[in-house]
């Protein structure tokens, strides 16, 4: 028989779930099951990662543009929760984890802050189309386009989406 050998167990892979994540999982559960059925748990984890990444990105970009950054991870998650499954404010696209983007109502490039009243969740396509326009200007552009011929409206929206102008 061997002597006392200290067997160290290998550390578990991955990280432990942060405290309080269960509260968010409960909160999102019903909404995610409605939209994603058996994949709800997987989508939940994507959303939590997206919220963390989003906050970090907002902080970095705010510093680059020298504007105020004041939004907590809880506020980012609340914003995601309120928007999830709703339609984009500019089009009829249903907002889900794979297509939602955080938008500054008054753009960073024009001095807009990264604070809750200046942030909204919209679809990625509209976020690309909106670019550096304010919410009011983009709304005006969309209203003007809706009064044009379908061909012109589609052409301009396609050009705005492609960023090749």
C-alpha cells in the first residue's frame, strides 16, 4: 500500500455562475421559453454574456468619445429584458438575442452620453441604417422615404444597410 499521497483534484473547467444570476434566469425564463422553446437556457446564457460585453463596449467607446458613461450591468440587463421579443421601433423586426443592438438615441459621435435615457435596443439592420443620425433625424428620413416610391425607398434603405456609400 502506498503512503499518504495528496491527490489534488483538477479544477473544474469554466466559471461558477455569479451570484444573482438565478434571479435573472427566473426573470427571463418565461419570455425566452415563449420565443426559443427548448433552447431558452442556452439563449439566456448568450444574453448574460451579451449584457456584460455590451456594458464593457459602452464604457470603452464612451471613454474614446469623452462622454459620460453611467450605466450598471443591472440597468443593461433590464434594458435587454424590456426590449426582448418586442418590435424594433423603426421596423417590424422582432428583437431577439441574435439581432438586437444597443443604440444611442443621440449618437456618441455627436456628444451623446452612455446613460440609460440615451440608450435603446433596436435591430442591427436599423442600427446600421441609422448610423450617426439622431433619433429625430432618422425618424424624419424614414417618414420621408415612406412617401416615396417603393423602389426608391428600398434602394435607399439597402444602401444605408450596406454602408458602401
